[in-house]
C-alpha cells in the first residue's frame, strides 16, 4: 500500500499592530492598586523607610556641620 499525500492547510494567526495592547492589566486601576498595597502594608513600609530617611538626614546634617566647621 502506498501513502497518499494529503494537502495540509496552514492557518496563520497574526495580530494587527493597531489592535495590540501592551500589558493592559498592569496599568488598569493603577492608583487603586497602589493605595491598596500601601494601606495594607503601611507598618512594613514605615519600618523600612524610617531608618533610611533618618540615616540620610543625619548624613546631610553631619556634612553640613563639617562644611561649616572648615569655613574659616
């Protein structure tokens, strides 16, 4: 028995560049998502940011005092 060639149909799927949306779920209700995350994790955010802000402020103050000390 011989094999009979069968015609195959190729289906090509293409998207129009005008119809594509890049990550639509990422930007949908962005402010609501940020508000939800901050209100959920405000304690963790405070505990993280307080030492960072305090260290930065101390360094700025120290540098300013050092500049003023060497001014004369």
